């Protein structure tokens, strides 16, 4: 599977699953916290909020669960295998408790809401369960457990955005950071559990977003990624029907928010994820074209190339609508990189319908794609309404087919960059060699080049001389014109 092949923004990055939060800034705390995270970038961002809340209570983060007073797992429910992985981990901690009965074990995030009763009462795997909107309550919940009770808060809120909590940064490179601009989702795609686990969509105060971007810039960060399940439906002081809530205050939509953040500093790069094809307006594309520091890269999940499937998925667009959005991207931002998410083997998908996904991929030629086989999730519309009737072998074979096709397209896309020069923001030393540095170009492709005297956080112009399927290789040049869009 190409989950995380391209070290992307929000979609699940396989190499990060189970990553431990470890922060120098919490050193010297009198209590020890072991915090492990799963799932999408949004969850990792939430772990920063959790670490911030608990560090104020005197918690120091540790790298070994054996040293911890409190173990927290920030979990994901998006596919069944994500949940199974966490369950295995919880069983290990349950065993550890036999020797250390005072150890507090808690589940946070998407599985919390879904499995609270099972995890607490039936399987007795954990002491504490806190949903994505209950993190402010964590110190209280931990005290309850220390007092001998089980503690649970999975209430979903219509308002909580943690706008006032300055997250302690997990991004170790000190150059790129994520900013959550909204929480929850109102879309109800029929396959998706997110609206049930993370609640209603709500947007965060734009001033607090701009403030956070400014603080990051002042602390040396040079790239921020704005995160939301559907960033195009970001709105401030407006109802979903467009009604202004408070006439005395300005309204802000996503295109306007992008401009506000782009104006923080010309050398602060802006990325965002995820765009939704049904809501992505030309205004957003024009804002991207207007500012050099808004990266020319759009993650636009299609899920399927067949209109009937899309209808069943409740995605709110047809194949034609989607292709019209692709055409608008090419027209307004020539050369913009595009990536996508695709699901194979959704309920009732025929060979013909699968072939339409293939033909759409051939038409669009995505630069990257995250591909999954359909995994039925409890409570979703699809679980209630449709039969999960595509045999697993068929789902897997279709997945394999699209992965191979995408690998071809990604390789072709990288080859097209040979000889071009890009501006690259240096993120640090390359994973493969200490003599090389790496960073991304505007299209979000990793570029590796010899170290020279360059430092992370600097922008350099790199001429591409070679490539692998996922990385561009090159050397720093001075004079050549930088290509930001082609
Ligand atoms: N909000 C984003 C959107 O609408 O595109 C995506 C959020 S979801 C965390 C990331 C991706 O996981 C989805 O785009 C979809 O391809 C995949 N996904 C979600 N539910 C799934 C399921 N039940 N089975 C397989 N893949 C799923
Ligand atoms: Fe899930 Fe659809 Fe919302 Fe994305 S837009 S989080 S796929 S319900």
C-alpha cells in the first residue's frame, strides 16, 4: 500500500504510527508521561495540545513506557487495522499493570468515543478514556483514576477548538509545523467514521490562527500546514448556510484565511490539507496563484472515478465535477502538483466501476496518491445501508493494480522535473546520508542535495539532476531562475 509513501501532510504516514511524543521543554517535571500517537496528522497535532495541557500540570514526557506514571495512546479508528494495532498495544500495557498497579493507562482520540464501554468495562483494558474534545479535562480525569475510579469523558463539543492552547511542537526539525484550523466534519461520507468520532465541524478563530503562525515564524519556523478534514468549508462568523452571525464583525472564508496567513511573512511557506472537491472554489485557487509563499500543491481526494460509486459514498460530486476542478487547478495554477486518496472495493463496486477509477487516474496523472482498500466501519451510513460485498481478494487485487499504476505516474512526474530548478526549504540532514541535506519544493516533493555550508531553515535553489520514485536529487545553484509553479 502507498499509505505514507510520500511523506505527506495529513493522510496517515505509516512510518509515524506509534510514534512517541518526547519534548525537551517538559524536562524537570515531577510526573512522567508516555504519549504514543496513531492516525492522521490531525491526531499528531492533538498530541501537541495534550502535551501542552499536561506539561502545565508538571508532566515530563518520557521515551519508555516503563518509566511512566501515565501512559496515553492517542488513537485512530479510520480503518479496522488501525484499531487492531492499538488493541495489541493496550494488551501489553494491561500486562505491565500487573507489576505496576499504579500505572494509569488511557485511550484518547477516535477510538475513545467509539469503544469507551468495551475498553473500560468489558475488556478492562484501560483506566481512562478521553475523546478528542475532552483534553482540557485530562488532569481531572487522571486525578479521578489516581483516586481509585475509572474516568471517562467522551463528550463531543460544538465549540471546542483549543484556540487558546499554544501547542508544544512535536515537529522535531523546528522548520515545519502544523496548525489545526478546524475540528470535526459535517460531510457524512458513507464510508467514514470521522463525523462520529470527532463530532461536528467547527472553525477556529482566524486571529488565533494568524497569531500562532506569527509565533512559529518568530521561533524560526518557515512552513506551516493548515489542517482540517475539509479546509474549503472553513468559515468564521458565518453559518453553514452563509448567514452572518454577528454583523459587527468581519466574516472569513478559507480563501481569505489563506491570504491572512500568507501575509504573516513572505518567507513563511503555507500548505494546507485536506481540500474537498465539492467545496473547493476558484477563490482558493486564485489566492494560491496570487502568493508565491502559498505552495503549489493540492491534496484533492477523489475516492472513486465512477459517479455512481461517488453517489453511494455520499461525496457530493460526480466524476465530471471532479474533472472540472482539476481543469480549474491547471488553468489557474499551471504546474500545480496534485495528490489524492482512493478507496478500492467499496460496497458493490464492479470491475467496470473500478476501471473508471483507473481511467480517471490516467487522465489526471496524480503526482502522489494514498490508496486504501475499503474497511467497513461501525455506525457509518455504509455499514447500515450497504453490503460490504466485494471479496477481500478482489479489493486487494484492485488496490495492487492502482498502486502499480500510481508508482508509474509518480516516477514519470519525478522524471519531468529533471533539469528544472526549484526553491527548497531545508528541513535537515537526509535520512540516507549525513553528507546530504533534504527539504521540499513547492510541490511537496522531497529534494536531496550535498550539504555544503547550508543550514536547516534556509531556502536554497536546487537544480534537479536525478531522481528516485519518491525523491528528487540535485545540487544547489545560485543564478538560475527558480521555478515555483512548473
Ligand atoms: N477528510 C478527508 C477527505 O474527505 O478527503 C479525508 C479524511 S480520512 C482521515 C483519509 C482517507 O482515508 C480518506 O480520504 C479515505 O480515502 C480513507 N478512508 C476513510 N474511511 C475509510 C474506510 N472506511 N475504508 C478505507 N479507507 C477509508
Ligand atoms: Fe470523512 Fe468525508 Fe469528512 Fe473526509 S469529508 S473526514 S472522508 S466524512
